[in-house]
C-alpha cells in the first residue's frame, strides 16, 4: 500500500468497516477480461478467516466466469465526508475501504446446510427486524434449488482509512 499511514491492519477495525457496508463488489476475470459486479452479502469471520457469502440466479455471466476461473477479488467502501477545498484539486474525501482476494466457489446443491446458513446470514443483515431460521420453514428445498450461493474465502485482505 502506497500510503502506509492510512493502512488498517487491525482485523477488528476492518470487520467494523465491513459491518457498515451495504454492498460488496466482486471482481472476476475470464480470458484476461475483467468483470466487476456489486452484490448483497453476508460474512463470517472466525479463526482469522474471512468468508463472504452472496446469492444470485442459478445462471449468468458471473457463474460462467467462476466456473472457468475461481480467483476473485472484492472491495467494500464507505464515503464518510466530502472535504471542500479552495480549488477543484484541493477537494478530498474522508473514507474507509477494504479490499482483498481469494477463491470463489458455487456452493453445491448437495450442501443444503451451508446454503441455508448463507441465506440466513444474508437475510439477518438486510432484514434484521425479521426472524429467520435454518429450517425448511424458512428456506424450502425448492427455494434452495432455485438460488445459487457463492462463497468467497479471502486469502488476504486489508483496510484503508482517511479521516481528518
């Protein structure tokens, strides 16, 4: 990182940033052509391991790319405040961001419990006022068959912050 003074190395601080983000952008590549897509997400951070979960349709460009290349990167960001300047080039921004990379896979239909867990975590993030569980009552077999769940296991990630 070019600006070491802005780097965040404390994993707890990085997790706090992720907790405040609504969207995660994932970057994929096939045949040396990049593809980036914003996604709803949930995560687990346990034993120094960050696992991101996403849901999507069972077919489409991102799944085709993942099947041919499981390498992925991701990015979270939060704009905190625009800092006006006297001239255009003197404007700045207070922000926090997290970037990383790892391996992304499509969670198979044979891994029902993991798909349920991922969907539960996603719903808990985006609908915290509702109560969802892991059972068939919340995520039926038909629902689970009709949705793809992606799992990105981060090999490395870092945070960056600029706040004056």
